[in-house]
C-alpha cells in the first residue's frame, strides 16, 4: 500500500517539476528556433523590425486608385418593410 502511494507521490512531483521548469524551457527553445527559421526565409521582415525604435508608430495607407470590379454582380434592390 505504501509503495503505491509513494509511486503516486513521486509521479506527481516529477510532473510538477516538468511542468514548472522543463516544458517552458522546451517551448521557449522551439519558438526561438521557429523565429530564426522564419527570419531566414523572410529577410525583409527582419529588416523592417530592426529599423523601428521602441514606441515609434507608422501609418500605412492603402492605395485607393484601383477599384474592385463590380461588373456581373447584379443590380441593387431596395427592400422596404410592409406593415400589415
């Protein structure tokens, strides 16, 4: 009986240590690796991120010279509610 209880306590303590220290370290390592791989594949993203200073704000506007193609969408129908 004591052996089973001791095994459960040991498994619980190992699980607590893993979730508190080991798993966060593994996730941080994996995310850093993925970030490095992303910036290797997209160097323009790394350049734009490094040029900005902390607190700087940039506003980019969309070019409104091109309009969406509205041909073939049908005609507009205005509906009104009828009170009975």
